[in-house]
C-alpha cells in the first residue's frame, strides 16, 4: 500500500465513530426472542444436543437465533438454527439443502 499511515488513520477513525461495517445476519432464519437476558445459554443448548448424540463444532448468535454447526446423530454435517428462549429446533440445512424447517 502506498500510504499505510493514511489507511491506519482511516481505519481508526471508522472504528472510533462506529462507521465500520456492522455484523450482519445471514438471513436464513431470524428469531424474535426478546432481550438476551431472557435467553437460555448456548452452553445449555450444546449440552442438550450432545445428550441427543450431536457433535458440536461451533455455535453463535445469528439473526437473533442460535446457529449451530455440527454433526447430527445420523451423521449429517449441518448448520442448524434454534430459538434462544425455548431451544426449539427451527431450521436444519446440509450443504444448503433444507432437511428440516419448523412450520
């Protein structure tokens, strides 16, 4: 880069003012779950899934839902969404193919 000091200063200004790009949800699923203080923990969700035979690779919050990457008891590697209050399964995808969607 020709002007690294200018790039660094610009990045610092954007970070301080909050003008950097926001973290966006993927749009695959959204949950109207209320404030996070009323949510069950991701640890509780992961423990429940492991007890059901899942292997968890990663979990995070996406679109107000819990998003889990892992392997189902049937051996499918999936991306799954759960409601953070009820921990109810909402959507399960395998390589973009919908395996389950709550009605």
